[in-house]
């Protein structure tokens, strides 16, 4: 019986030492500090939601008479973003409810990142430039520049 008691005691002691060693190892702090993750700015939409590389984006939040569609992003980094797509604009003739939506091929550029008021740890784009390849809506210049909401 004495041999069984010694064997049990040794087994329990070894188990306790192993548990203590594993607990200490898993509780110890990492030897190197984590590298902070840098993220590119976001595009804030009409509902004040963050977007990254959206396929569609409403330019005229009040009535939806101008929107970007089919956006294909070729660049999106911490300094600027560039996409190609279509600007779909209501011609509002004879008035907007009776108007026809027309499509124009565009290049979209986002720039001037800045802290977002709603969430200061998030950067957002503050300016959008929309450049029309050929045809454009009446009264629009070749490149339209829009300040973006915060």
C-alpha cells in the first residue's frame, strides 16, 4: 500500500508542477509589442456609415438624383483612392419626378483624409473629384469636386 501511496503522491506532484508551468507560460506577457494596424480612410455615406471600396455611392443624398454605380477601385491606400464607374444622373426634364436617368462614364478620386468627427480614431475622405471621360450632364464641368460630409 505504501508503494501505491508514493506513486500517487509523485503523480499528483508532477501534475501540479506541470499545471503551474503551463499557467505561468500562458499568463506571461508577449516578448514584443504588437505592431499597430494602419488602415486606409473610409468613405462616409448618407447614413453616416463607413464604406471601403463601395460598388455604389449616392452623391445627392436628399433626392438620390445623382449616384455613382459600378465602381471598380484600382487604388485605395492611406493617401488617396481611385475608381472607374458610372455617374447616373436624373436630367430632371421637365421636372425631376418626370426626368430620365442618364449614365456617364467617370473616374472618381478620393483624397484629403482627416479624422472623422463621429469617431476620431477613424480617418475619412473629405474630398471627391468626379472626372467625366466624354459626355457629362448639362451644367457640369469636366471635373466636379465635392466636399464630403462628416
